[in-house]
C-alpha cells in the first residue's frame, strides 16, 4: 500500500470515528454549563458590568487555591461551546465579556 492510499484510508477512518466520539463526549458541554451555573459565573460576570479578567473572576468565585487552575479550563470549554462568554485578548490579558446568552442566563437566575 503506498503512502497516498494509507493517508486516505486514515483520513476516512478518522472521519468515520468523528460522530462516535462527538456522541460519546457530548455530555461535557452540558456539564460545563451546569458547573458554571452552580458557581454563579454568569451572575458574577453580569454584575461586573465590564469585561472581567480571569484573576478577577477567580477571586470573585472564592475558590480554594487548589481549584483555581480548573477555572481556566472551564472557561475555555464555555467559550468553545459558545455558551456564556467570549474571549477577548487585550494587553496580553484574557478577559471575559458578557454575551447575549450570558445576560439571559443572569436574568433567568434573578427570577
């Protein structure tokens, strides 16, 4: 088998696996959103009234120091899934800004 056929076969194999892995790991999106809601992240960002840096968000959450590294991962998942925040790069600082969805989530939480 030559290299071109091997590459084509590998690409087809990966293409066939994609729906399976997408289905297997689909729970991550809903669990990350649930975690953000339980931590009140949309409300914290909404009450801040401006983009929020990750350190500011972590301090507002008042988590144990051992858990603060996980907030960055959670926020990346939320950004990737388009949930409640968007990423802004300003002066080498990652900040979290409100999106229409985050304002809706905050409004639902206040009712």
